[in-house]
C-alpha cells in the first residue's frame, strides 16, 4: 500500500504543472474511494476541470514507474514458520499479472510461494477470487484456509463471509471488526498463528 502511494506521489509531482491542487484532490478521492477503485485519475481531472485525456498518460506513468518493493518487517519470519508447518502459501492480488508479477519477483516472494492469483479474471471483493484459490489447493473447507489482508472492504469482508479464518492487518484500534483477528504487524500475526494447532 505504501509502495502504491509513493509511486502515485512521483506521478503527481511529474504532472503537478497541470494544477496546484492535483495532489490534494487526487489523495482525497483515493482515501474516499479506496485503493482498488480504478478511476481516481479520471475523477481528479474532472473535479479540477482538466483534460481527461491526460488520464491515460498519468496511469501509464504510474504503471511504468520504477519502484522499490519493500516487504513489511517480519514477512520472511512468517513465511519460514508456515513453510516449516507444511503450509501452502499463496498471494492474492487484485492487480493484473502483467504489472504484479515483476513486483512480486522484485520483492523476493515469487520463489517462496506456491501460487499467485492475479486480478486478470476475477477481482476482489468478488468471492469467486477467494473460492478459486481454495479450489486450486483442493480445499473444500474454508476453515483450512488462513487469509491475511489489510483492506476491510476488499480483503476482510469477502473472506469472512466465506467462513475463512481471517487476519486483518490494521493499526486502527477503533475499526469495526467483522469476525476477524486484528493484528498490527507481522510479528503479532506470527504470535497469533503460533497459538494454532496446525
């Protein structure tokens, strides 16, 4: 998430000549609509009465922007623990394979996971995205599946509705929690998982 925002920061800086409020309007829409919404740029240009033809150039600039894929602290410890327990690990991303695969490889995760499911055919929060990933591992009981996500609408709510054991990565202690375990970081998640009898 932080990587996405920092990439948008660079794009907005590049196109700041269009309007002095470009950044502030964009991030207001970004916060209101959520990261999975696909028309942030269009809405921003429309709100500022700018040429909407610029949207394609701005999105292309975002997609081709170099980025440093930095893992959250504790991710490698978590993967090592799960591998030692014999767990299969997969990544579910709403992004398309053409853009996400290189980022996952750059982060050093591609060789460590058993599968990656991209948002080419299905998209979060579509429950099919979750059920197809379970089916690929031969899981019929959703309780055998542990899902970790950081977005309430696109990750947590659909997973919980399917009966999946869900861990919500958030620092918002006041957030409404829909039957998921709330954790602040990977270390806390690892400690919670150590309590489970695999």
